[in-house]
């Protein structure tokens, strides 16, 4: 009974976290704030990241506070394989940071510029990983999640996180269509979202040409 109560509380925490995270990330809320408190936008991205990080602590604490009975554990050669995959995923994430503007991602650049625009200002760019999947950080996150040992709390969290990453990737693309228009549509048609697929990738030259192409048809994408 105690375990069931903990799992129920964990599910509530994840649902609440995802709902709030999606609401705060939406263009609808940012436009609402822009119309009423435009000065808040300069610190919006930084505040969003801080809130997202703080609210992530309760479900993570609940996962690790009291581990339940193991559903499965990676042992023997499988432990080495799962650990290697997780380490490679973490390493790929760190390696990919060189293609991102860290200050822009964290919100420090917007605060420094006193930026009050609703749309993110980071230019369209493609890292090497983006040539194979449109959301490489989500893909790497899924690898790390599903190479962990699973007890009931971890399995429940893995299922929630997987569902949210899939749904979140689609919500994120609505904003990317607003920001980058037809150029992102062409990229979306060429590259899969989360799982690499044979024959669906960009060569280095194709990625460079798409990145350097003049933006066109911007803003005709679906609104979130």
C-alpha cells in the first residue's frame, strides 16, 4: 500500500511538472505576458530554466528516497553494454554543446540584451547529430533513461518521461515552424524526429546548404 501511494504521488508530480513546463514554454503564455508585462520577457528564459530545475527536484527525490523491489537489473555483459551506452550518450550530449549558444539557451544573453521579444533569437543551426535526428538531446536522454536499472518508481518515471519527450518534441516543432518557417519544414521532411532511420539523414553538405539558405516563409507554421 505504501508503494502504491508513493507511485500515485510520483505520477501526480510528473503530470504537474509536465503540464507546468509545457505551459511556461508555450508561445501563448509568452504573448500574454508580452501584452501585459513586457519587461518580464528579458528574464523569462532564465526564470523558466530555474523553475524547471527546481520543480524537477521533488520527483527525483521521490524516485531515489526509497527504492522499491527491482523489476530488472542489468548484470554481466548487459551491465557493461548499458553503462557504455549511457556514458556514450552523456559524452555525445557534452560534445554537442559546442554547437549551441549556452548564454542564449540559459537565458543570460536575453537578460543582458534586455530582450523583450517573444520568439527565441538563436539562429537556425544544425549540429552533426541533427543530421540524423531532429531532437538529438531527447534521443540521448531516452538512451540514458532506458539503460538504468528499473524498480517501480523508475519504470513509472521512464514511461512518463518517454511520453513527454515524444509529445514535447511535437510541441517544440510548432514553435520551430513559427521561428524558421519553410526552412524547418524542409528539414523536418528530410530527418526523423527521435530514432535514426536508414536513408533519412542529411549529408554535411546538405546540412550546410540548409543552414545557409535564406529564411523563407517564416511565421506560417502552426501556432502552439
